[in-house]
């Protein structure tokens, strides 16, 4: 569990405005402020988890909920046909800049593999 305050906690509390896409008791989803694709949504758990490194068996439901939410949003937004990519950057070297677990849901353009 994270003890620290961070940007995404402030967003969830409404202290920093965000373009909400979806919310339930477990997760909050909002548009990325600097979109890397025509559709770029961040899905975050309400639980104070810093990132994938923190997860234990006790977090299996919430970890799964991130993926299920991505799948549901992809259907609702009509992303299935064109394809989409889900990314969880973990650690600075991998590009994680906010220390709160978040899944990027990206769509609307072609993506390269392997990612740069
Ligand atoms: P990371 O680099 O940690 O995987 O992803 C953090 C993401 O948060 C980045 O894609 C960045 O554009 C996004 N971001 C940073 N600050 C804000 C903000 O104030 N509002 C929103 N909506 N997104 C933000």
C-alpha cells in the first residue's frame, strides 16, 4: 500500500480536474492529459497501490478489474474492430512517472511491436 499522496489520488478526490470516462467502487477511468493515441484512457484502482511491483494475491480481484474495465470500455467505445493496446509501465526505466498503478488503454492508430 502506498502511504504517499500523488497526482492520481488528487484526481480521484476531484482536487485536480479530469475528464472522467468511467467510475465504480473499485476503479476510476479518465482521459490522459497528453494523449499518445486518438483514444488514450487511464484506468486506475481506487486502492492505494503504487504499481505492479506492489501486487500480492490479495490484489488479484482489483488487478483483474483493471483488465475487465479496459475490455468493457473498449466495447463501449467501439475500439474492438480497430484494435487497442493496454500498457502498464512499471518503474522509471519502463516509463512510469506517476506512483499509482494505472493501465493505459490506447487506440485509434497503428502500434509498433516491440514497443520503443
Ligand atoms: P506513466 O508515464 O506513469 O505510465 O503514465 C502517466 C500518465 O499520466 C501519462 O500518460 C501522462 O500524460 C498522464 N498525466 C500526467 N499528468 C496528468 C494530469 O494532470 N491529468 C491527466 N488526465 N493525465 C495526466
